[in-house]
């Protein structure tokens, strides 16, 4: 069972690698939704192995936010804004992939520094979820499109959820509720901004958002 | 009634009532009076905390008011009050087409949401709650920065949102790792309580604590505006409405530094105490020097003073990094006087912006002749900010140099270099716009009632702090920082 959990964590990271490679926004969104589903299944299996009230709550909240609301809102966006255009990373893809691999190695090395304090199973999932959050930053940095930056942030949020689930059995429920609520509001503000940027500039390309210089 | 609950009541009342008030002037005055209530209620809370040895707790120990929080509560609620009075006239002078009714309501509701977020960060004993409140303050201030909705404001807000989104994500990562470090020693609720973290810190795994601190430092450091992560700061300060620039610069940056200080205190009870101090020192010096050189290249008033904020945050984190009682005195005096004078500067720039419709340094001339009160206020506030005596900043910078001399002698060189370059840059630019026989034309403002007295009040307090250093206000905080709770 634990090896299956590990499999799910590594799937999440592979999905982030795939996202780094995508050039179509629509694929990016599909991959994000798949990643959310993998995250939820991880939480479900964890809840089966270690039945605990906090984990159920965390599960219910994540399910509600990440499987119901976010995909629905993202699909609405896609349909409303007709997001079919391509986006190119500003760096060639093999280099990007290579940097991603280096980040994974870095987080593995970092985790082995704290080996005595973690159990063996958490060791791998800790390093992988840390690597996942670093990949999310790559996703944010190396695209010149507003919407892919948001997706990067959501991937980062996913990996933090994953990290808190692998390390502990979740925060006290009230804190978790607050965090989920904040992420939701943040996403709504992002959405509003996207509409404003679109109406002001007619596109999401970041070259419109690079006028403020020294 | 618990004094913390009592203190938070006006802010909550503001959140409930302000979104429903459609009348412009009623909303402004109501907002200002609620901030005044909040300040009045802060006074007994601060006095109570300073007078008693034990901190005040509330809500299952999730909220706490110790001497450190009391200091920031006093400062925050005072500046929030003057800012909301200044905003009455500032908003009246704005065109009603850009600030139409809905936007106006947005402004007041999010203004108080922003303030409440910051107050909860200060008061929270639970590090999870602290993160939530910080995120709330960030989101609220993003909306406020984007208030004018032109393309520059959108760009600034977008940068702010993305960079601080990443930063705040890192902070959450750090919080999770810190919680995990406590996992085997404390029960669930306790693992997030700062007071329990502080007393049990010596048991935790040092390496986990170090990793957690790095993430927290990077995360909250993004909000402080430390050097490599400062990109959002000048844009957000320059493009938002002036009262918001004042709050961002005078309060929000302090609050983020306050959060880092809380975690530094946890580490100070372990063997890696020096590590946290070194991080603060390194980033402090980097920010100071970077900001000092960037100041030379600025030609917009608000951007100039935004970079000056990065410089001052650098100075404060150097003071906190040195960590002796003398440097704490310098640091907290600097926090106090910097906040007061920086908000005063942004208030003056706001009025200038409304009168001259430009903030470009090369287009403004002879401000002291054209608008004497406003011009002189800007000039004097900038001098106070530069640390010319008798301003309180003169003493805080002097004390900082002395504290540095005592512990790390050679660090005085970059410190004085940074201060000198910043001085030259700002002095040169401010004097060039202040005096000329041919002043720039300006539009008289319909409402200038509330524009000047907050500036004069802040300036007066900064100068008073130079003559009579408020040791009574800072001493208890230093005691808490050096000898523990």
C-alpha cells in the first residue's frame, strides 16, 4: 500500500514535468485537473490507511475546492476566453527539462540532510513534493503568459497540500479551512484580474505587462 | 470583555458596515471614525500589556498580545487612523469617473480588510493563522493597488500578486515543515502555537528548523522586499493610490519583518541562533546597498521613496540581525520613526500628484513657492527620513552604527556607504524640485482640509522622537527580545 502511495506522489511530479513541456494552454489546464485528481486519490488512500478525523476533513475540503470548484471555474474560463492559442516557454524545452531534473536532485539531497528525523516512507514523498513545488516555480518563471503563471501557482499549492499530507496528518482543521478559503479567494481575485487584463489589452501576453521599468 | 476582542471590534464592524454604505462622504467619515475608535481601544490594550508581566491571550491562545505585538499594535492603529483621515480629502479630490461608486465602496471595504489582516498577523500566536492573515492582507492590498484599473496599475498589481503569491507559498511550505519538526514533541494544536514553539524549541531537530526558517525567510522576505525579491515593491508603491502606498510602505513591510522576527525568536533558543542572524544581516546589507544605488536612477517621486523603503527595511533587518540590546533599540526606534516619516512623505507626494498631475522629478519645479505648505512638508519629511538631526531617524541610524561598531567593526563601511549614497540621491532630487523662481503650474484642489495635518502631526512626532527618544515605548520590547518571554 505504501508503495502505491509513493507511486501517486511520483505521478504528481511526472505531471508537473509534462506541464513544463506543454505549449497549449488547454493541455496545461487538463494536466492540472488530472494532478488534482491524483492528489485527491492520494488523500483517500492515506485516509484508508490511517483513519483520522483531520484527514477526512482535509479530504473533504480538498475535494470540494480542487475537484469541484477549480475545474469548473477553469473550464468556464477556457470557454469564455476561447483559450486555444499556443504559448512558448522562453527557454528551449530540453534545457528546461534539465533544470527540472537538477531541482529534483537538489531536493533529494536536501531531504537526505534530515534523514534521521523522518520515517523512510516519508523521505521519498517529502523530497518529491518539495521538488514538485520547485517545478511549479519553473512553470511560473519561464512562461510569458498570465494564465500559465496562475496554473503554476495552483501546482505549487497542490504540492504544499501534498507535503502537509505526507509529513503530518494535516493541520488542525480550522487552520486548514482558513488556508483553503484563502486559496479560493485568491483564485477569484486572479480571475477578476484576468478579465481586467483581457479587457484592457486584448490578450494575456505578458509583454503588455512589462512597461514599468526603472 | 477580553481587551483583544474589544480592540478588534471596530475593524470587524467596518467590514460589516462599509460595503453597504453608498454615500461617499458618509463612508469616508465612518471609516475614519472607526479607525479612530480602533486607535482609542488600542491604547488600553497597549497599556495593559506593558503593565503586566504576562501577555493577554484570546481564543484558545490563538491570539496573543505580548509586548512585541503591543508595540506594533500602537504604531499600526495610529498610522491607520491618520491615513483614513488623509484619505477623506484625497478621495474627494479624485475624479468621480475613475473612482465611481462601486470602486469607492471597494476601496473602503478592502482598506479595512487590509488593516484587519495586518492586525491579526500581529496578534496571532498560531503560525497557521498568521499565514492566513498575511495572505488576506496581501489579497486585500492587491485589490487596492489595482484600484485605478489603468494598464500601469494592473501591471503593478499583477506583479505583486504573482511574486507575493510565490513568496507566500514558500512561507506556507516553511510553516508546514516547522509544524512537522514539532510533530513528535507537541500535540496537534500546540505544534502551531508560537509560545509553545518558543519554550520547546531546543528539542526540535536543528536541520528541520533551519530548512523551515529558510523557507519562511524567503516567503515573508518577499513581502519585506529583500533584494533579489523586491521587484513588486516599487511598482506597487508607485501605481496605487497614495494612502495605500503609505500603508504598504509604513506598515505592511514592518509586519512582514515582524513575522520573520517571531520565527527568529524561536530559533534563538536553539544552537542555530547565529544562522538566522546571519541571514538577516546578509539580506539587510544586500538590500541596503542595492536600494542605495537604485535610488540614484529614479526619476519618479513615488518610486524614489519606494526604493528608500527597501533601503530602510535593510537597515532595520541589519539591526535585528546584530541582536544586541543596543541594536534592538536602534531597530525599533527606526521602525517607529521610519513608519511615521515615510507615511508623511507619501501623504505629501499624494497631494503633489493631485495638484501637478505628475510625479516626474524633472517636470516638477519650485514646490516651496507654488504650494508652500505642501512643498515645505515634503522637503522637511524627506530630510527627517534622510536622518538629518533633530529627526528621530538621526538617532536610530547613529545607534545602529554604534551597535555595528561594537560587534562587527568592518561592517560599518558598507553601512555608511549605503547611507551616504542614499542621502546624496534623495537630497539631490528633493532639493531640485523644491526651489526655483519659476514654479510649475498647478491645479488648486477642491478639498485640502485633511491633507496637511496628518503630515504635520507625523513630522512633529518624528522630531519629538529626536529630542526625547521614546525609550519607555521600546524598552519593554527590547527586554522581551533579549531575555525571552
